[in-house]
């Protein structure tokens, strides 16, 4: 049994992790590890980096092909895709957000990890509306790149 | 005695739904004037006014609120304009009506029940229930040339889709990534288009009350509610597709009947359809997809979720749903359940308890939680009463959620021309319900000789098999296999 089946929280060994080089380029992390019948991310990818053996297989991202465009972030019904891009000592995390109020570019928000614990603050760099899902890019300390997965406004 | 809660209950700001202030509708409850909004049901308007106690129990006079919120559980029966036993959770609020709590069983009203003589309707296909399965069934039958009557108990079509604010899973061609509420709109528009072309008749606020003796084909009685007076229809049809949905399960524990203990789906209806906050702090019981999704939607509506407790040792729903809840700081406690609800006449808290590997409570592991709302997300039971009355062969299939009508891969039951689809044929997802609806609708059209498109039927069956192929499709796979096998061993359609 996987620990996440008890806790609901994934750890970094549960999903594909890109290399440091790939993180500098900016790539999508697919935190979707179970076999569930779902495939919109595959169709959303403009460079065909995301693939799936069949509709129930977990999606795989070819980090070499992925251009970190963030299109899949607002498409995923499970809100389980994040784009991470390392920029010097900072990291940009793009995440889906479906709450009100919606932050504005330049706002400082609270940065939360996978347990919802407060891990510091984040600067809002981009806010894109994709349907009713907001796709928000925040800037955080690079060391937290694989931890921060939510914000509180 | 009435219990009035003092919080602002109308949701005005929401990330997914645009809750505009609607026209105010004054009405009377227990001789006092109240104000609801257009689009409310009687129960939602009362809820918004702080009234959660709608009835009293027959034996002990305990206060009762609604549990299911979708017209299935009967704990919201009130007297409206003198007519008793009105299901106030689905009865639309109208200006100036008089609503009263009724004495126990309710008095036989003076008002005439039937204002008009019965009308006869003749159609090819009657579809009962306008949820995802029923809508797709009606569309499919009508598109293939059958005349269709679509009947639903609610004031609008869409079934439970109208409260599904999350994006659906499934395949791209089956509208994955689209929110349930948007799928409901799309299907409704398609139905309205066919209604304009005279291919589908839609009857809302209407209940199929029974199946009756007929010299040929099938005959149903349908009652349509009009301003709380009813009209009776004698419906003759060549085939009927029963997509009656399901009802949420209750759990046994002291205090489970207090107002403030709801089915999770009822709370979802209250907040996502009527824009009303069920309470301020919720304990969610059950970490299947319904429990996880509704918990997240409570947060989206600005309501605190204290935690989710799950009796099983693992989370039953998708990890992606659990993960998005966890990163909002909501704990999910597996091997935990609710022991009792605390409170006098309303929910004030709950005691949860840890369970051992045999699902037995562990001594001294109790914990008190302060909350004003308990949501039960502990599974669903197929609504099969009409099917039973028709007399189709049914069996108890645990993996399907209870008694279900045996059916073949065309969704036809043991009685020729009677079809079933969606949760009524075994508890599953809306995405599979839609395909089952299409199969039943197309199969009925083929059965009536309107089309011969077997190729499309095969294609739908394949799509359904794909959606059920993964580990989360195991239960429905087992259920449908058992159903098909039992159907074969029972007698062939008569």
C-alpha cells in the first residue's frame, strides 16, 4: 500500500521528477499517479509531451519535449498539474486556483505545502484565467520548489 | 419551537458560480412573513431564513430537517397552501404561499387534488428522470426518430449534474474537463432544441406514480404539480427507460436525525444550486469521491471543513481529490468514524472514534469536534421502487449499491421494452451514466424499429468498457458482470 492512500499526500518518489536542467527550462509536474479514466491533459499539450498508454494509465510527461507552457495546468480536472521553473535562487510555481478572492499580479500571498501548512510567502507573477480555473504563477525560494503547491490569499 | 441561526447564509461570492441576487418572493411560514428568492425551493428559502427544522418525528416528536435535498427521503414533508406531504426540498417557492409544519401524518386537505380531468399521452419512449442518464437516453431515442416524453420531479432538468461544479474526468470525447453544471446546460439545450422540433416533450415538477394494466404496450400514471395542485396523465408508451437515480445512504449513530445532519449531496445541492451555506463548520463522514469533492466545494463556498473521517483504512476516492483538500489544510483521518452527534435539537458537535483493523471502535480513542453540520458521504442506494412495482427481476448486488434491476448490455430489463440506466442500474459515475443512457436510448429506438444502427450501439458499449477498465472501475465491473450473468439465468424477456 502506498502511504498516499492513507494520507492523500504524495511525496516526490511517487511521481516523475525532472532534472535540474529541465527545471531551469520549466516543466510540468504531473501529480497524478493513480489509474483513473481521464485524459484531457494529453489533448491540451501543444508539443505532445504528455502521453498515456490508455485512458486509465497515469499520464507521463516527456520533460525533454515539455516547454512548460502551463496549458495543461488549467485543463486537468484533478487540479494535479504544476509547472515548476527555476530562475536563479527563486522558483516559479504555476498552480491551479479555484477560490475567491483571486490575487493580483504583484500581491504577496501565503505559500502552502501539500499538507496545507504555511511555508512562507510568495509573490504573484502571473494570473491567467482558463475557464473558471485561475492559473497562477508565484515566485518562491528555490529550495521550496517541490513543496509549495497552494496559496492562501 | 423554531430554531433560528444567525449567520449570513446566502453565498454571494463564489469562484465557479455566479450567484446573483434574484427577485424576492415573500411567503408565510407558521403565520410569520419570510422572504425567499426566485429559484428557491421552499426548504432552501426556509434554510436561508435560518429555519432548519421542517418536521417532527412521528413517535418521539424529535425535530427533523431534510436529509437528501432531492425529494427522496421524506423528512421535509410540510403543508403548503393547505396541501399536506409536500416535499419542500424540491417544491419551488412561489410568491405568497402559506407553509406550515404538519401534524404528524398531515390532514387530508380540503383543496381539490386534481383540478382537471386526466389527460392521455401517447409516445414511443417514456424516460423517467432527467439526470445525466435520462437526458442522454431521451436525446438518443429522439435523435433516432422515436417520440419521447421526459419526466422529472424537479423544477429543472439536469438531475445531480446541476450541482457538480467540478470538472469531470473521463475521455475528451465524453466531455472530460467540462464541469458538470456546464454539461447539464449543454444537454438541456440539446433537449430544448428537440422539444422545439416536436421530438421530445419535457415534463418537470412531475412524478411517475405507477405502472398500470394495459391491453398493449406500457402504461404509466404521471402526476404533474402545478401551483401545488396536481394534474394526472395517462401515459401510453412502447418503451420506457427508467433513469431514477439514487439516494444517499444514512449511517446509524445517536443523533443522526438532528437537523444539521445531511447527506453530502444535499449540502452540495443547497450550496451549489441554491447558493445557501449549510452551516459554518462541517464534519465530513466518508472519503470516497463524493465526500472529497463536496468537502472541497464547501471550502470554495467559504465554509470550514473541520476534517474528513473515513472508516476504511484507505481513502476510497481519487488521490487528486484528496490531495487538493489536503493542500488546503483539511485533515483526512482514515480508520475513523463518527460515534455520535452532540446537541440539543440541533448539531453542536460530534464525537469521532478510531477504528481497529476489524472496524471496531478503539476504547478511549474518542475525540470531540465542534461543528454545526455533519455530512454523510457513505454511499448511495439505487432508486428502484418503480422498477419493483413494474415487476422486473431484481437482485441484491452489493457492488451495485443494493437491489438493482437485472439488465442486459442493451440496458433492457427482464420485461421487454423496459430499460434502466445510470445510478438506478447500479451506483457509478455521471460519465458512465451518460453512456448507459445513450445505450438504453439507442437500444429502445432499435427495439421499436426506428433505427438499425447496431454499429453505434457497439461503439457506446466499447466506450463504457474503456471507462470501467481501470482499478476504480472494478466495483461496477463486478456488479455489471453479476447482473448480466443473473439476467441470463433468469428467464428471457417476455
